[in-house]
C-alpha cells in the first residue's frame, strides 16, 4: 500500500511539472524539456527554455536573464535563431547519439549541438550554469562535449572567452538580430580584425561601420570611456600560440548581469541590471555620436562632434570636392594642398609634421620598434610612403603608409597624431607660432613685473632682511640626502614625522603590531580617527633601505582593490617610514593555519579570497600601468579587512618588467622557501610564471588549511608532494581541510585544486598565465588540462641549506616581510 501511495505522489509531481512548466534540473536521456518548460541555473541567474520575442508568435529556444519586473526578456543566446517553431510542440532532449536536440511536433530535428558521438552517449546530460553558459557534459568522462559560450549569437557575457583568427572574412564573433522581434541573423556582425594590429570592428554587411582603435595591451585606443574606467572594467585581448585571438572582459563588481549586446541597429551596448529601477541600464554604447560612424569625414578628414560642421580637413589638406563638402557630404574626403617632396631633402628643405592632439588614430596602423618619439619620427620621415606617425608611451611607435581614414578628435584622452606635410605648409604654422610666442612673452613679462613689485612691497612691510629656509625645506633636503628623488614621490603624499609620533604614542610597545627584517610595524590613529599601519625602517637593518626604496617606487603607482593601499611616507634625517591602510583581521596565515580561527574561513570566504588574490595578481601582471613581478607572494603577505576581503601586501621584493620583457635574472635571490619556483630558487630566473607558482602553492594551502612546509617529517616532504601523491592515487578529496563543508561545493573545490597543481608544475612553460588561471577559477567548466609533476616534490625543501648555488647568494628574507603581525 505504501508503494502505491509513493507511486501516486510521484505521478502527481510529474503532472505538476508538465502543467506548469517548472524547472526540473538537468536534461538527460530520460528527462526532456517540453514547451513551455524552462530550466533555471543553480543560483537562478539564468533561464533556459522556450520563449517568443516581443510582437512575435514564433517559438525559439534560448537563454535569458532571470529578472522579474523587466519590460521584456533580456535574451543572450538563441539556438534555432534561423529556424523558428510555429507552434508550442517543441521538445528538447538528449538524442540517441548523445547530442542536445530540438524537435518539432513531427519529431523533425530543428537544431542540434552536432558533436561527434562518444561511447557513452547515454550518460550525456545538459545544464544551464550561473554564468549563462549552456553545457553538454559527459557524466562518464566528466568532459564538456559542447557549450553555448563557443557559439555566441549577439551577446558577450562575463567569463565568456571569444576566439577569432582575426580575419574579417571568417565567421565573426557576434551577429545581431534582424530586428527586435526576429532573432535570425541580422545585417551587423562584430569581431576582432587583425592586420598589423588588432582592433574590434562592427561591420554593416561587408562595410566597416565602427572600430575600436588598436589594442595597446591595456585598452582599445579609440574608446574614450576606457581611458577613464580601465581600472574597473577592462578587456583582455591575447594572441594565442596558434595565431588565434581570445577576447574577454572583467568587471570590478564581477556581477554576471554586466554584458555586451550587438543590437539589430549595429550598436554595441554595455548593459547592467539596476535593482533600484528593476530594469536594464545602458552603461556604454559604441556609437554615441555621429563621428563614431566609420570614415564619416572620408580620407584625411577629421571628425569632431563638438564642432559645426563636424567634419574638417587636416591641416595642409583641402576638400576633394568643394561642392559636395559644402553640402554636408564629406564621404569624398580631402587631398593635399601641396604634394610631398620625393624621398630625401630638396634645396635644404624636407617634409615636416603637424600635431593633431587627442585623437582616435586612423585605421590600419603598423607598429615599429622604436627607442623614443624622436626615433619614431625619423623612421617615418625616412619612409617614402609614411603619411603620419604617433608615439604612445608604453606601446611605442605607430605609422601609417596609406591614406588616413576614420580620424576622430576627442576633448580629452586619445593620443597625439603627427601628419606629414610639405615644407611649405610648415611656414604658416611657424608664423603662427612666432606670433603666439611674442604675445606670450609680452604677457609673461607684464605679469612678472607686477609680481616682483608686489613681492617687494610685501617684504618691505614685513621688514624681512633675508629669507630663511623653513622646516619643510629641511625635510625635502633630508629626502635628497636619503637619495630619494621628487619623481619617486610624485604620486605619494608626504607625512611629517611628528604626526606619526603622535599617532603611534611615540611608537609605544602597546601599539606594536609586529617585527620584521625591515623593522617594526605599529598601529597608528590620527586626530580625525583614521587608523593606519606604520612601517618604521630599523636603523640596524641592512636590507631595509633597498626594500623601502623599492616599495615606494612600485606601490605608489598602483591602485587596485585587491592590493593594500600605501597612504604616504615620511623621510626625515635617519627616519624612514611607510604608512598603509590598517587591516584589522591580520594576515591570512593567522587565520588559515590557526586551528582555533580556521573555522571562520568557510569555503565561500576561501573561494572569495582565492579569486581576489588571482585578480590582484592579474592587475600586477597585465592591467596596471607597470608590469610587476611580486616575488614574495605568500599567506603572510595577504592581509584581510573587516569583511575578510584579501589584499596583497609587501612589495619590497617586487620588480618592474618592460612591456617586451618576459623574464629577469638576479644574483640576489630573495623570497620565502616553499613559495619560490624551482627556476627562481635554483637559478635566479623570475617571471610572471614564478608568481603563478607562488599563487599555486598559496591556493593549495587555502584549500587544505596546511602550510607547504608543514610536512617536514612526512613521506611527502611538502604539501605539493602530498597533493601530487593524492592526485595520482585518486584520493584528492583527502586534501580538503576538514573545517570546510565540501559537499555543496565539491566541483568548485576540485577545480581549484587542479588549477593549483597546474600552477606549480616544475617547468614555467607548462604553467598557465595568470589570465588563464583567472578564467579557469571563475569558470564552471571542469574540462581542465591534466597537471604534470610539481617542482620540489623530489627534494625536501627544509634540507636545502641556502648556500651559494651557481655563484648566487641564496637566502630567505621571510623576516623582511611583516608576516608575524597582529591586527593591522
């Protein structure tokens, strides 16, 4: 009887699902999805299922944001966009060959994933992830057979990586809808187009409609908004080894609701969900002004949305067709007033250049190796076909050998463009310059006379016989005596020693937070209540002065939410101090390796810490103004704020890389054994991959709750060896800290362990870049490469005596780092 009731209850639930379209979990060979049923992602960010666009009765299968109250569905992916259903008889199922398939009422295949069948087709299943990615998985091999992120339609989502071979003739990354009611392929496409440099294009059919400007390694040079928000929202474009290009973007908030859409009218828009309004907001769009349209003013024409008319010819040029130009048709562009000289100098005269400030550079630039701006100009002048050049600090020299098109002037941002003109065109500019100089000199002289007279009257009234140096001048002289230049302090506030004495109660022992090789660290409180941490260089420290100088130069130029903030410094006489934001929850090792405090770090907090550290490292390696190699990443250099948000600290060992530099060498090996990569500890070679190795060690420590060096008396010799052993024995779950409840997050934790093992592989070329690490950590895909053996698993770390290796001085400066602090 009990069995009968159970059967009836089960059938009643099946009826409820069928009648009301409730989400039922994954799609399997035994579980279909019938119109109008939908699936929800685990955290209900997205829905997958059947829908009809506004003002349409056609039925489509797609993915959309699960947002109540929005005016209409925000659809981000459509399966059968060019093959709609005309009724509600559609069914989504796993087919006999293991593919995800859409059938109509007559069992005709409308759409399929079309992947090659495997031997375990009955174990395939499909699910919608919280990233908006629809995946087809093999339960037997745990491999991803297919994913919608590899087949985008009109939307670009966070954690999606778009790939392209950079050729405009191949399939583009995004394709617009035909109109608001029809998701079939529209007129506009978008993607990366690579000739000499990489740019993002929108095409109207075969014609360029909008372009982003060249990628300079940090931003697209023709997108104004990126100059102001590159720290918060940044694209990353990478040239892979096989010649393809991968494009992704990151967000400061990491909210999956931020995304980009190529609209049916050819606009690339950035959209964000606003909880207060309960609707979508357009944060940015590609064509905000008429000048944003590609080639609006034709060849050698410049477009400025603040002018009327918006188009003008470059200096030294005139309209090709005056009648058309005057009528507002600028498509014919401009031509030179005076032809250029033939290559070389004629009659002691040579061509010159005129500057156009703050522009979106023309299309089809070529990059040259150049030492400085002067060398860039000489190379252009020596090239008979060169028509313009620009030199952008950090990116280098670009030249143009064809007609200049799609130039746009900005009020600010952009770069300065130097266009080549005949010598005679420079004469008018020289006369204008002479007039400007003369007027400036006359006005400057008048102002100077008035100022000197006022100064004399003031000194006379004050009876000042002489001017003495004040305390601030002495302070500056002290800094010069300490060999610190003004340039190194230009981004950093200077604080008075007296104010720090008061803030720390004259560096009282009760205010002391810790002691390192650099010197003691104190908690300070200013009069306005602001709490700070004050590092004081010990006069007896031989290491500290170099590390002090390095930290000032490096961290004063960095601003990121995942890096500890340097608030100021003080140099007076023998005193040298650094002032940081105060971090009340100590360093990560104080919680992670303390059995009494470890319980405060549940998996969600640990995962947040892992993601934040990886994004901080990504900023140092790729997104900051400088390329920084930290060289001392470890648990004690990760500080925690009130909400246990981590921040990377201690940049005394950091090194700055040039934009074209891949690795460095040193005879002074500094850092902490257990976190050092093999090539750095043994040979003094460091690079981005050595930081990735340190991050991998730290990641495995966070997952396991154990120090890498805590296995001294055990067979595994280190945490890395222990993890590698468990991995090969198929018992990797044993690595997880017992204080972590792993049942609900097992897949996430296992992914982190695999990323950790990939990061600590012995050879640097085998380790992923930090960009790839961030992508793997924040993705829900489990199909990751299989790691090879980590470094230092065959030798006992503690047994290495630190004597000279290959003529290099090898020693640990663990004491230099402020790793033994209390609250900070």
